[in-house]
């Protein structure tokens, strides 16, 4: 009889060893499940915070582009006002010269206004003693016929100036006005761009022509290219856009607290 009893063996799954192994595996599985249940929401929360922080930092780049656009629009508004004001008086007459000086004094962004004949500035708000000034070739012609010279040197200016010509009159502008920003991140760039032709009328830092590919169907926003976060904001009033570009590696650490 004992021989029969000795010959009866419990299945491995019901043996003490089997039960112990299954219990160990169950506890391990339970521990892993608990760890995942605790850590997954934390990981999701941290990633969400990262994305929100990243979005906030990218928004900072967009804000710089918007600042450039705001300044450029202010410049263009004064250009429009000045050139329209001169059309109502005879060209280069004493009356118009008085009007030119008045417009020049009242503007905050214009260096001078004047009348052109071909490529020569024949009279202006500047005291040139009647001496004409050569303006040089036109850089671009916008859709409304506005003629742009992006870099004209004058004896009275340390840096080349922007000259905007329309209907025989010109406004002369310090290009740095549009990009006078507090942005100081190394490798960053700012630019004011004419959207009709993609002409950069003011810039600070390097501006790659490839960054302007999207101007044709432009909406406000940002994208990543050439290792930079690039934000472009188009104007709803003028054929202008403001651009800001910041190296991707420097966006997270330097745009905080903008």
C-alpha cells in the first residue's frame, strides 16, 4: 500500500515548488504593473510639460517676428503718408520743398524724402544746395509699382539706407529701424521682407534665401529648417512679413522668460 502511495506524485503546478514559482511570477508581474501604473502618468505629465514649454519657447520666436513686422508696418505707414503728401504740390517748387522738410521733421523713421528723375535725387528735404544725388539701380519692383533700392550709400549716413520710390518720389529710411530688437541669442536672425518679390529690405544676422520659399502662400507660423526655428508673420496691411530665426539648440535654454 505504501508503495502505491509513494508512487502517486502531484503535478508540478500543484507542488510546493510550482506554487512558489507561480506566486513569485505573479508578484513580479504585479510589481511591474504597479510601477507602470505609477510611472506612466508621471511620464505623460512630464512630456506634456516639455511640449508646453517647447511651445512657449517657440512662441517667443514668433513674438520676435511679430515685433519686426510691427516696426516695418510703422515704417511703411510713414512712407505712404510722406509720398502722398508730396503729390499735391508742384515738383521741386518752393512750396514742395517746405512740404518735404515738414514731412521729414514730423516723421520718426524717415531720414529724408525727395523727388527723383531717373536714378537721380533732384530735390529733397536734405540741404544739398541743389546738387543731385545718384541713387543707383533699382533692386526690385513690387506689384503696385513701388521701386525698391535696398542699399544706397549717402555721404551723410554711416550705413547704406533703404530708398522706396513711388510715382517719382522717394522716402529714405534707416534699415535698422525694423530690426531694432532685444533679441541677442548667438546665431539668431531678424528680417523684414517684401512678400511680392521676397526682397529683404532690412535684416540682422544671416538670412538664407531658402527660408523665404513659403512666402507665396504664407500664413503666420513657425517651422524648423537648417537647424533653426524660423517664424514668419505676414502683414494684413502691406506686402510685408517679419521673420525671426533662432538656432534650435538655443531655443529651450535661452527663450525662457521672454
